[in-house]
C-alpha cells in the first residue's frame, strides 16, 4: 500500500517568505508527527496530532511555525516569515495507534532551503 | 525527553559484524527504537525493545538493558547497502509516551 508522502520534496524560499509543507499519512493512521532534521542530526520532535486534535506542539521553535490537520488525515506545516535557521529537512510520520509503542512510518521529507 | 548518546561515525568491512551502541537516561524511559536512514531518504523502522534482552530479526539484532540505560544494534554479514545512518530513539513514559527522542545518528560506512 501507499506509504507516507510529502510535498514538495524540495523548497527554496527567500528569507521572509511563507511556506506550506504537506503530509499525506498512511490511510487510517490516527497519529501524525512532524519532525525537523538538521544536517547530520537526528530528527527533532515538532508537534503531534491525534486525528484532528493537536495534542502537543511543544517542539515548535517559534510562533512562526503552525501546523494543522483539519480532517484528521492530511496535515500542513506552515512556516511564516522564514529565516535561514529554518533550513532543514521536515519529516512527517504517522502511526496506527495512540501510544508510542507503535512503529512510526516516515515520509521522505521536504528539504527547505532559506536563502 | 531522553538524553540519547551514540557514536557519530563507524566504519566496518563487508561481511563483518558491527555493533552500534546507544545510551540513554533511565528515568522516564519506556522503550527504545532503532531506525535506519539512507542519505536523503526517510528513516525506516528496524526494531523496538521494551524488555531487557536480545531480539533477533534476520541479520539485525537489538539488545536492551534497562538498568544500565544501554542498547546496541548488531548487524551481521554486513553488505554495502547497509551503509546508512542508524538512529537510536527513546520513548518516554507517562503522558508523553507518543514522543520519541532521537539521537544524532551513527553514520556507518561499509567498505569492501
């Protein structure tokens, strides 16, 4: 079956522009996660959705970052007024269960470069 | 969250065995994942350990010692395609149990 997909795969933005990154999780997966991965680092947690509810946004680095999942499936991560330090790969992952012992399935990521 | 520590880089020879270690804080811990990530690709699940001991899955095995805050991933009969980054991730206990804390990853290079 289809895995997690993300679009665009690559995005170049000028500093100050707004960007929107899309994630299509595996159908039926209730949990959805966004991570930020800097070069040579592991993924860092940004936010967590259980269906349409955003239960944890403690990892969002600033109020310029906003995520939504209005119908409990597709999710969008929006970054306003992008800064150079926002350059990273943004990974989306989904899992079928509510608890953390379920495997997370990752998408290929969106590589954001802010110039 | 956890404080995950793993070596930055390792090199091993094709056909050999390599062990990648990971240490973590034991307080608030409730499970450990290993993921493989090839350059420019998504992390893919390898193993999940909750109880002490060794779990074997083909050429890959994962070990956990909860009392020591220690895990390792063992790769046998190394192949060139095993060259990748290996991510150790701890799961928290309690209300935030959905959250994983990843280490920085160990970049494994397999040489002929």
